[in-house]
C-alpha cells in the first residue's frame, strides 16, 4: 500500500479500528496477535482477553476440524474468500460469519501469518432462511387452496357435460351444479385476490385511495350480506349520531377488512351464537369492534395471527391464513391499528381504530391492547 506522508502506521491502524468488520491477525499456528474494535464488538472479547490465545476459542466444538485445514491452505499461500462458517461469541452465542482469510508475507516472500476479515451475517442468514420458509409455505398453501375449488369446478362441469351429452337435463340439478361452480369460483377469486394483495404489500405497491365514506351503512350492508349467506345472527350497534361515521378512507379496502373480520367471527363461533359489531365515533377516530363467541385466541397466537400464512393452532378451521395479515396492513396504511382483545366472558374481539387525520395520530380513545 502506498500512502502520502510519513504517517502510514497510524493511518493503517485508524483504518483497521474504524471498520465494523472484525480484523484479526494470527500466526501460522493460529495464535492471535492483533484484534481490532470490530472483533471486540462481534465476538465480545477485549484485546487483552484474546491476544496470545489460539483462534480456536472462537470455533464451535463441532467444527474443530475446520481450523487445521484453513491454516494448511494459508501456509501454502492460498486466499480464502467469503467463507461462510460459524463462530462462538464470548457469551456462548453461535454466530453466522462470512470471513476472508489472506496469507501475510514479509519482504522476502515468506508467509509468516494470516489476516482474517470477518463479518457477522447472522441477521442476513436468518432473513434468507425465513424468506425461503415463507416462499415454500406460500407455494404449499397456495397449491392446496387453489386445488380445492378447482377440483369442485372441474367435477361439477364434467357432470353437466355428461348430462348434456346424454340429453338428461334436469333444471334443478343443473342449477345446483352451477351454484356449486359459482361458489367455487368465488372462493378462487377471493384467494387469488388475497395472494395478489400479499404480493403488493411486500413490494410496497398496496395503496389506499381515500374518499368521503359513510362507514355505518357500509358495515350494515356487509353484515346483512354475510348474515343472509351464512344464516347467522349478526348485530350491528352504532349508537353515535349518524353523521359522525363519515370519514375519508379507502372504502373498498375498509370493506375488505370488515368482511374478513365478520367472516372470521362467523367461522370461529358456534352456530347458535351471535356475532356483534360495534361502531364508536370520537372526534379523533372511528372504532370498529367485531366480537365472536368462539374458543378465543391462545396467548401464543395473539401476535402471530397477524403474520402471513399463520392460522390459530386451536381453530381447526381451514384457510390460507392471509386475511388478518392483509387486514392489518390495510388498517395501518390508514394510520390505524388492528388489535385482538379477550373478553372476560370468552370469545374474541377484534378492534379496528382508524384516525380521522391522515397522519394517524390517535387521541385518548385509542383502544386498549389486551394481548
């Protein structure tokens, strides 16, 4: 390295100490001879604790054979680039490390040691594994959920085709088959829409288009529709002045949230129990609470139910596990919150709070999070 002036040693030391990476010097037998601040930050040891000790103190017991092979390659003049391995911190935590190890030569060309530049990639490795897990789960769940309505559609259409070929047309039977096909198509559309929404959320492309909406009639319409199709009692309580429920939101997206919450409440409640929807309006926000009388949400699930592809471990209800995640994202795009509460007399209450101002600053009426 060529440097201006006569301050090369000090400048080199400053460069080494200013990097976030661990820069470690060692002899050919693996004895540590230099240790920068990055190494102290990553591994937890001070220079006084490690200089003069073998580099093997950083190597997990199940990788004991790794060091001799590395030192042998260094002695032959080889350079090891971006080697992904494991190392042990002072407190015993095992880290994912990417390390580049180079032989150190004196003026005569003799190799006298090695320099190692190591970077903690534990977080990146976790994110990569998590991305692969979500991808595999996405493919598995999507394939399963898409196959179910498609199977119904193909089976019913095949029956209609056979009856047409034999000229055996019974209007009632045809109507029944077409109804089942339509229901399967509707389910398929909902699933595809949700898969598209999750893709838009992750790419940052899911946007809200606000306009002045009267929230109360919209929710009453949704409740009536689901009540008629499910033959369930759904009660909507809106005790505040009617004009107080108007606000600027993306009506289509908020309706999607409400449909999901009421639909979930119907699915998870015993058939002879009602579903309650309560609207409250304050100067700062509108609050929508959907209450069911189901088994409730276990403590371990109360935060995870909003994760993509997660379904409550106690529900036993089939589904793709995207509805609550998408609903929460939509509410948060409005600057609001979606929380789950556990009423004292059982069941679950999902509470949406949407602030009236675009910035999403809530007043004192913010609902309590009882998770």
